[in-house]
C-alpha cells in the first residue's frame, strides 16, 4: 500500500500494513524513545510480505532498539567534544559541520545522531545561535569547507537554504559548501528548481553527499532528482553505512555502488556502523566489513570503490579502515590510528548486553 503522507507513529505503520499485530509488541516503547518517520516514497518501496526487507529494516522500528550495549554512546562520533559554539563542530582544521536543523524526513533506525534528531531533538538553530555560528566561520580563515548536516538540511525551505548560502557567500575563505542528505531518495519530489537554486551561491562550489544504503533506493524518481541536481552543476558523492541485513553481501554492495556511478554520483564513504544506542543488530565486525569491501575490488570498476571508514569514538575523527591504520588484537578488539597518528582501542569498552 502506498501512503499519501509520512507515517510517524506505530499506529500509522500498522494501518499502512508495514507492522503486523504480532510484531507490534514493544514498538510503542521504541517510538517513545526514538523518532519515527517514513515518507510515501519509502513506504512504497517496502515489501510488507518480506520479513527481511532491506528497506523496512532501515526505517521500521524494531524491538531490538531497546537493547543497549555498554560501549554504545549517545554521541558516538564525539561531536560535542569539538563544538566551539552551538551548531558548529570543528574537528579538522579546514572544515566545519554546520548543524542548522535536527529534523529529518525519515528516521533511520541505525542513526548515529539518534539522540539529537527528531521532534524531541535539538530542533532548528535559533537566529542568535545561527549568527554565532556564522561569526565563528567568518572568524576562522582556515575554514575552507562548510558541511551542512544535522538532521537533514534539505528539509529547510528554499528561502532558508538560500539565506544560509547568501551568508556563506559573503565569507571569502569558504570555498566549498557540502550538503549531507537523504532527500533525493526519500522525498525526491522536494528536489525542484527552487530548492536547487537555493543550494548554490556565487563563488562557492556546492557538493551534495547522498545517503543511500541499498540499490532499490535509487528508484526512477530518485534518479531523476539526482539528474536535476547534477545537471544544475552540483557535484554529487555518496555516503552509505554498511548494515547487517541491508547491504552486507557482495552483490548488493556492488549493485549499490554501480547505481551511484550510473547516476553520476561518485562513491565516497562507506561507513562502519557507529556505536549508536540500540543499534547492535545492525553492526558487523570490522573483519566482516573488510572482507566485503575487498570483494568489491576486481568485481566492479575503480569508479565504484568507496573508502571504508571508521569514525573513531570519542571525537577522534575518521580513519580509512586499511591494514596500515588498523591492527587486529584478536577477540573483536582493534587498535586504530587517527589522522594525527594517535592510537585508540576499538571498541572503547566491551561487556554484556543490558536493556535501556
Ligand atoms: S537522515 Fe541522517 S541524521 Fe537523519 S535519521 Fe537518517 S542517518 Fe540520522
């Protein structure tokens, strides 16, 4: 059944046939804890007769989300440790995150910022906080790139996006503006002329990182939305999360990367799933991830190879998972090197499972 509006409660999902009466037990508690939203484009993609549907797994709540492991963290990639002013994360010298909004059109069940996004999350940056964030960017000439993330920045109206771009256009040292979004896939109709115009500003180069995890997400409508963006001169790259039960097999991963390249989207990041609360049912081991990524080499074109990335817990930044940056200590424990060459133990703690 195709829904005409976004589904935001367990009742909505059950009414649309996406949650059965048997599966419902426990899901109200999940929905109280973590935001729920499924757009019409996504509900139309879900096969309700497939209990293992990889699209449903990404968006339909699961009672397993109530299981929290000791090593899981509310801020798994350590944004808070690098936030000099509200809305800004300055982890690397030449770039900042600008988190203008903490709302998304869908809520991914594995989200690394699940404690911050949603109707009860941090909301939209207030006008004074926005002024402070732009003041910070303007006062740091080493900032070459501003990355709009959140939340999904493309939920903002074209008017608000254009206002952000105008303010960035007035900061000479910012050359690149990058948007991280799921909108072209989950709400492709939103990508119209007004939105596209709002993403561009004189003197700045706009990149758009599309988050998609399964080749079925690249529907005809999503492909058309991406084509509109690329035709307008916006450069697109991909970001995906390696997820158990979604894309953890070589054929699916290869088809996903090929779908990106066919749509003029350069595969960029393939993230190892973060230690977000209640997401252990999505996590593979790093060894399993390395085997999958190795399977892409030779199988698909060099254009289709993403970088396999671990965000080191505690805010130590991203590291490419390769033999030179990660050492297997056995028993599921690793030593990883960050971009400063400092070593960290991963995962940071390990013990048995406990309920929330
Ligand atoms: S779109 Fe991004 S920020 Fe929003 S729920 Fe999904 S992973 Fe989290």
